[in-house]
């Protein structure tokens, strides 16, 4: 739980079911109550964030964890669109992706990403990264109000 006693709302934008499962497991073992919402492509991510269609009642996330390599609309496009949206631009975005290319790091920070993390290969390392995200963003950082 956060200081307010409410669970932290996280939107995970990830198309790899294995990475989704690993993220869920790592967060379940954490110290903080997290409501994890998952969408598997960039179009759904923006619909969720804008509360459109089947996402009309979606909760505004406190944090977005965004993969770059997504179907329909990639993470770079999603990041650009949400950082250009007055209603969404204050939501912190953590890029969690397989790419360690310098061009991706530079581009996503230029688009307004708050953090860039390359996904580790091993299961244990992946879990450690997710728990480190949880510890930093939910225990140390003061998030903007919803």
C-alpha cells in the first residue's frame, strides 16, 4: 500500500505473455499493493489511457511500464502521443524493453520517458529489475496525484 493506503495503479504495455507473467509474479512478491492493468499493443494502450471504448471505466495509472516493440503502434509512438496529451503527459513512463540501442535510449528520453531499462535475459534478473522499479517508483518517488 502507498502512504494513502490505496494500491498503486500500473499500466503494463507488453505483448510478450511471458514477460507479463514474470512482471505479475515479481509484483506479487513485492511489499507494495499494486493493481496491474495489461494491454498488449499501442492502440489499446492509448484507448486505455483515454478511457475509450471498452476502457471507458479504466483507472488512470500512477505509472506506465512501456515496451518499445509493440504491434499496431510501437512504444515510441505511444510515448509521443501521451506526452503530447495534456491529460496524460504527467504520468511517469518507464521504458522496459529488449533494445539496448543508443538511438532508442536517446529517442525515448527525447520524447519524455522518465526512465529506460533494458530487459535482462534471465528470469531471476528480470524479477530483480521489476522489484527495483517497484521499490524506486513506489517507495522513493513522489508520484503526481491521479
